[in-house]
């Protein structure tokens, strides 16, 4: 009888131990990698997000390599070969992950065992592919009608293309929105909002962020979204434009508050930005038409090289004041205003409040005409 009780107790303990063992979360990550066409070399595992950078490296032996470590939370890392600028991005969590690639196409690497990464990448393998397919056909029509920008569209052609772009936006928003709602408890949702919503439909960021579970909102990428939301509120139409100062081409400090009492267009651009240079003639036209009536323009450049910045100013005839800290995308004013792409502009009223943003081509001229006809 005692033996029976003892055996039953030991069996129960063994069962509990097995359950605990099976349910225990991985203590760290292990990446087992394989290059099918490379025998030796050095491979890097890197996290790089703004000012924060983490790098690990290991040797490739007979085509194989391994990384071991631990992350506090899933983050987007990159595996790349020594001497390569780009590699394969993936969501690294504390899992056992396998990696396989060819040396000349590391970006197409195959991962398995990375659960969160597979959910994240499913968006690009499904929803994004569908959106891209539709977008491709619209681009083809546009290029055909304009002969790659050489011919000006008729009013009817422009209306037709505008409708196509509008339909594409609706189609893309619908697919992306459904993905976010379906995966609101997954890190993938926060990442897709960061990558596909912040830059393209920023007005929806707050709405989608609110759908995320508290755990995802508190994640690294959830916190990034909250920062974007806070910046958007500070630079929304009706808000007082955040004050800033930077030096002009001659080293003189220029402040936004120097323009109080005037309408000022704060124009973020760069010499290397093709769309900016294409937009500049409209900005010049606006300045010439309305400067004497009370409009000023303040150019904020995301350049890094002063000579290229100054040459572009001269070549494009940008005769207003220009400022920059020559930090490129790390320009402090651009960061303050949450600028993610150029050209971007903000129209600020004499009382310092933002009254419009991202006015392009005829839309810029139309808005100024409306203001200055009064």
C-alpha cells in the first residue's frame, strides 16, 4: 500500500515537472544560421534604432554560424555579412530560430521558429502584396499618360488619376486596418502602424493605437507610436507651432518667433530630395506673389553638406531665409515637428498657430490666394 502511494506521488511530481518544463518560456534566444554558398567569413547581428545600437558578431565556419543571447522584449534586428550595408531584418525574441540564406541575397533569408516575426512578415507577404499590385497598375497609367513626367495632364486625365489614387488609398487603408484590428494583441500591429500608417495616413495613428492591447502599447514600438501621437498633437492644425531656432547659411541664429505677426511657411526640404526640387518652383511662385502682402518662407534643410545645400538654394532661386544644423534626417527641428518625409511644410498664421500643412503645388497657391484676398 505504501509503495502504491509512493509511486503515485512520484508520478504526480514527474507530471508536474513535465508541465512546468513544457510551459517554461525560453530563457534566451539561439539563432542557428546557414549560408548555402559561403564557407567562411563574419556575420553580424545588429539592432539599430536612432541613437541606440547593439551589435554582435560571430564567425562563419563551413557555412554555419550561431548567436546566443537574451532580449528584454522583441526587437527588429538585422543579420548581415561583414562589409554589407543591408541584410535580413526580423523580429528577434527569446526563441530558437533557424536562418538560411545565400550570400548575395541575404535580404531574402528564410527564418523559422520566429513566431512574432512570422506574424509581422505575413502582412508584407499578403496584404502589402495586394496593395502593391494595384499601386503598380496606377503608376503604369500615370507614367504612360505623362510619359514619365514629360507631358502635363489634361483636367479630365488628372481627375481620372486622382480618383485612381483615392481608390488605391481606400483599398490600402481597408486591408491594413483589418490586419491591425485582427492582430491588436501582437507586436506586428504596432510595427505596421509605425511603418505604414505614421508616414502615409498619420490622422489614423491615434485611432489604431487605441485598439492595441495595453501590453503592446507598452512595448518598444508601442511607445514609439505614443511619441508620434504626442508630436502630432503639438503640430496639429490649430495648435501653436513649437518654437525653434537654428543657424542660417551665414551662421546667424534664426528663431521661428522672429516671424510672429506674419504668415510664414516653414518648408522642410533637402538638396538631394527630387520631389522637393520639383516642388520648389511652386514655392518660388508663392513667395513672389504674396511676399509683399505679408507672406514669408523659412526653409529648413535636411542636408548634411553645406556646399550642396547652398548650391541648391542658388540654382532653384530660393531667395528667402534658410536654416539647418546639417544633421540630415537627425535635424533637430525636423525631429521636433515629427517630419518623416520631405517635402513637408507648415503654414503658420501671424498669431503663431498652424493653419495648414503639406500644401503642394496648386493647393499651396490656392490656400494663399484664399488668405490674401481678404
